[in-house]
C-alpha cells in the first residue's frame, strides 16, 4: 500500500463528513429550519477561522494560550520522567507511594481549578492546573517502563560495572522510552483540554476566553472557528510527537513500524 492510498484512506471519511455537513446546513437554511443558526456551513466557518486566526488575536490569544499549554506539558514531562525513573528503579518506593499517586490521579484536574484560583489567582491558575493534570500519565508510564528493563541488560550492566549515570541514561531511559512516549501523548491531550477549561473559567486571554466571548456575543460561526482551531492544534501536536517518537525509537524495528503506521494513518 503506497503513501497516496494511505493518505486517501485517512482523510476520505473526514472529507465526506464535512461535505455532508455543508450540504445539510445549506438545505436547512433553504428550508428556513429554526436550528440552522447554530450549525453554520463549514464554508462560512472556514472564512471566519481565517479572519480570526490571522488577526491580532493570534498574538493576543492563540500564542499565550498555546505557550502556557506547552510550558505546562513540558514541565510535567520533565518532572514525570525524572521522578518516574527514580521510583521505577526503587524496590520499595511505589509500595509506599502507590496509593497516594492513585488517589491524586483519580482527582479530576478541573475540580482543582477553584483551589488554584484561590491559591495563585484567576489569571495565574492555568499553568498549575495543566501541570497537575498532565504529570500523571508521564509519571506512571515512566515507572512502568523503568520497572520493565530486560534482565539481560541488567546483568550486562553489572558485568561492565556501569556508573549510576551510565546505567540510568544508557540502559533504563532507552528501555523506558516506549512507555514514556505513550505517557507524553496522553498527557499532551490532557494539557490541551485543561488549557481550554482553565481559560473558560477565568483568563484575560486564550482560546477558551475567546470561545466564551463568542458564546456571549451569540456568534456561533466564531465559536466553531475556535473549536476547529483546537482540533487542528491537537492533531498537529500529536503528529509532531509521533514523528519525534519514530525517530527516537528508530533503533527498535517493531516499534518504529508501529509509530510510522500511526503517524501516516496506516
């Protein structure tokens, strides 16, 4: 199966769905359906989206919101990977901390928004909310990956008397990378969701802020334009992360093929 065929398979359903949406909304408007106002045609959404995305709103709302999301996700990733490797290679750490981690990760992050509002203020609570929600998939997947180091590699490292740094960076980290990337992909989706939720509740700027503003101004086309932007950002970031994963794990033939299939939709 060539790349063109895989691309067609990946997008055919999407294109058909958008075409049906356009057709049905145009027919509904012709028939003067009362609810057609809330479902504008994709052609109108596209025009509005271009106007909004390349307007001053790009620097005032899109860049700050995405910047907070990426910064929070990156910090959660660094903390989760470092702590996960330490705990994963410890014999008794998770026996003591496992119950606490399971309790904390079971708390829906949006429920902590009132706490972060009270603790750091309405305009600053987005960042800690994203970090708290995004850290758990990375941390727990890293722990799982660090625990799963092959016994042969452990014995080889002992024979060569590797230092702790060489052992961690040369054996544990590479062995845990597949699990780490799985956690990073999941946490990236969570970070995007929490970015929007925190901006919906209270923010001076951001995509969620503009989404609420469009809702209050009764502008459904603008609302859909911001929703589409969130979908585009989610797809773009996930694709970029899959490409990075494929390159970082190219030394693992089986995983490399799986990552390539995911990235190309095959």
